[in-house]
């Protein structure tokens, strides 16, 4: 019976490592494509919409604008998660409880909160309890090609 339990434990450990590895690879790929999360915590990024639009203007040529909507699934690991998006954007906390630091100011956020992050600023998110999660949306409209 002990041999069977040891084998089962080893198989469980091996299976969890194998199952976790693709997730970590997916997270790293998503972060790289999103242009921006430093690997300090775990964040899974999904781009909901990303396109360059050229709305017509009454005078002069159309100015291309890069419009992006992303979802960030964040997992608390006791370490801050830094989100580096290019340009100005609006952040919306869908669910979870987090603290954010933008421009040196720390603010406690609850679901439904909206805030802005200026171009060149960094957004650092902390989830206090390990194992807790949060879902954040970012929406940006910036000059682009």
C-alpha cells in the first residue's frame, strides 16, 4: 500500500509540473505580445480588440489611432505585478481587491473602480493575499500607425 501511495504522489507531482508548464509558457507569450508585464507576479493577458483606425476629420488628413482593449487576469503571489502599456489608458477593475501604485500614489481599488494611467507612467498592482485573483481591463486610444 505504501509503494502505491508513493507512486501516486510522484505521478501527481509530475502531472502538476507538466500541466503548469504550458500555462507558464502561455503567460510569458501573452506578456511579451502585450508589450508589457514584468515577471514579478502572474498575469495572463488577453487582447479583446486591437486595431489602427483612421477616423475622418473635417479639416486635414485622417490621424491614425491605435485602439486596444485588453483583459489582465492577475494572480496574487505576494509580489507586485507591473503593467507596462504604451501611452495613455483607462483601467477598470472588473473583480478582485487590489492596491495600485501610479505615479508614486498608492490607492486601494474595489470592483467597478476606473482610473487613468498617463503616458510614461507605470502601473503596479498588488494583491495582498497569495492565491487571490483579480480581473482588470485596459482601454487605450493613442496615435499610431
